[in-house]
C-alpha cells in the first residue's frame, strides 16, 4: 500500500493529472455550451478547447521550475517535453484532424453521387489543436501548478 501513498503524494503526478482533468472538464463544458448538447465522450476525447495535453505537460514543467528551479535538469527535461507536445498538438495532430474532416466529406459526397452505401469512415476529427486551444491549455497548466504547489503541497 506504500506504493499507492507514494503515487498520490507525488506532487508532479498529482498536478499533471489534475491539470489534465481540469482541462477536460472545461473542454466538455465549452463544447456543450457551443453545441447546446452534452457529449460525455468529450471528457476523454482529444482536440477542442482547451488542450488537455498542453495543460498536463506545462503543469509538470511549471512544477519542476517551482520545485527545482529554472536552471535544473528536471525543468529542462520537462520544458523540452512540453514544447514538443504543444508543437505536435498544433502541427501533425491538427493536420490529421483536418484530413479526417475532408475524407469524411469526400465519402459523403461520393455516397450521394453514387447513391450507394459506402463503408462508414470512422475517423476522428477532434485530434489536434489551434494555437488558441494550446495557449489556453498552457495557461491552465501554469495556473494549476502554481495553485497546487503553493496552496495544496506547501
């Protein structure tokens, strides 16, 4: 049982996980408000506002800065990982979502033109993020890291 206590008392793990959860709850609420429909799959889904990936990795990097300092190798590793993840969310993953949208539209058009049922294109359109969504995730991650570090773990 000692492993479980170690896990739930690990500041980095708890802050990273809570930042992800906070971003995912906000994403679900924002999506429901914009679409006038609550879709529970958004709670665990990729893409959308804010970026849960960005919130998670940024909060771990911010916690490393608070605990070990900006000159530490721990911060350097966490910040490098955060930069890669945030860049990837806006780059490759965002393009993948755009391509999925186009392929689905092409399948629907082809189906309408041929009047034949085609295999359903089960592609995820919510994959990547806009710079605004990544920026919001970064802000949530830093804010949550500061709150949790100074209020909960101090």
